[in-house]
C-alpha cells in the first residue's frame, strides 16, 4: 500500500480528506479528519470555483476554470458536479443557490428546456421568460429532444444530495419516458416520441440500434447517485449495454476525474463523452451493482490493475499532475465492487468498431 503516503502528501486537503474517509475509513472524530474538514474550503480547487459563482447562483463560461460549455445551465451543472466530487453537498450555501437556479428552469413535465447556447439563456434571463418546451431546433432534424438536456442538470443535483427531492424525482420519471426499447437512451427523439436518428460511430453502443453513449452515460450517472433508482432494472440494463463496449483506451484512463477537478475542460454536449474512460465505467459498476461475476467486469478490473504504475499510482498520461486523484478514484472503485450479487447480464460479447469497414465492391 505504497500509495498511502503519496496520496496523503498531496497539497489538496480535499483529496486527503477523501482518502481518509473513503479508503482508510477514518471516523469523523479522528483529529486529522477534523483538521482537514476545517481547511477544506481553503482548497484552491474549491475556493477559486466559488469566486466565480454569480449572484443568481449560476456559473457562466469561464475558460480559466475549465467551464466552457454552451450555456449557464450546463456550466452551473458542471460546477456543481465538481464541488460535489470535492466533497461539498446541499448543506453548503453555494450549492443551495446553484440548485435553486437550476430548478428555476425546470418544466412542469420534469424536463429541462432545450437551451443549446448562451445567447438563448441570456435572453431568457433578461426578459424573465422561460422556454416551455424540452426540445431544441436541430439544423437537420428540426425540433428534437436530447435526454442529456435534462440529464446534465439532474446529474449535478443528484451528486449534491438532491436526488430524492420531489422536483428531481419528477425529472427521473421524465427520463424514463425517453428510454429506447433496448434500454438505452437515444441520440435524439422527436417531440412526438419517435426514435429514428442514427448515431455517429464513436457514440454508438454495441447491441443497440439507437443508443447514444453520451446520452446514456450522462443519464446513467444521474441514476447512480439515487439511493433507490441506482439498483433499478432500467439502470442495470443501461449499464449492461455500456459494458458491451470492451475497448481499452489507456490515454483516456482518468479523464473524467481530471475533468471533475477542473484540469480538463468541460465542453461539448453530444461530444461530452467522446473519450471512453474505463475508470468512469468501473465507477458506475460499483454504484449500480455490477459484480466481478460478469467476465467483462472482471476483465476490466484486471486491465486496470495491469496499468497500475510504480508505487501503486495510476498515471494520467495527458496531465500527470492529476495522477494522485485518478489513483484515489480507481482505488475507491476497486474497493467497492462486490464479488457476487444480484447482477445479471443479458448482452452477448460483441467486438466493437466505431466505424465498421465498408464491404468491398469486388
């Protein structure tokens, strides 16, 4: 366990606190635990983010913070996810203000509106008007609904402790209405409920005709932070489909952690999960209940263990300064995955290709 002094020697009090709490199982009455708790808000990862919060509780585009998403709703959602990952929850005033900002845009159906750019959000704010529709106008498909438009704000609220808030529960119920027949969340849906839009190669899911990996991943992360819904049939079926992609992209191992602490920028919408990070997949496994009885999970764990470097650290190749955070995250996942349980897979093992080769004409 040579990683202990390396992780506890990190300058971030947030990381040290998480290591004590999640990996070393220290009690809250522990002297070191209490000392770190007092210093947590002084962590630059938290304090710098809080400085940029607007009076209405939102965060706007801020490149210096790695918040470069399309509108304030998405940037606020990302900022809340980061604060939650670092250890804050709905007890903190900044989280409360941000949550109320997000809930203020929620529609009666439980969905969030189809706001896809900053200018639309600014217009709504200045005119005190709100979109009453969950769809946006796609340049090629017309009016469409993307599950991620509701998934992104709901994910942040769930991570901060609002998963069982009645408003959030309404959003969960809405997202269930958008499920495709195979159990994935699709790329886009017409306002009438028609699923018929093909997914580009890098976002395709094996064994799923219309499943979109970005939309499925963001919605599944919402369910993963709900005390009851995380073990629902719908969540397990969606994870089963995600696990059907058995690619190993070493350069992306830990990307989601790097984004959660602000070292990698948060940008894109449908491209948000363009990189396939197996560390995030293994995190979903323990939260939703996939066990090592599934050979895909067992193989994934073996691959991750094989990539562990010197002194027990996993190196995040693009930006090695994140490596201790990535190591903490992976160690937490490995410690929480069960050997056996109620997990059942129904997916055949399928070789994945982002863009299958076209057959030769002759």
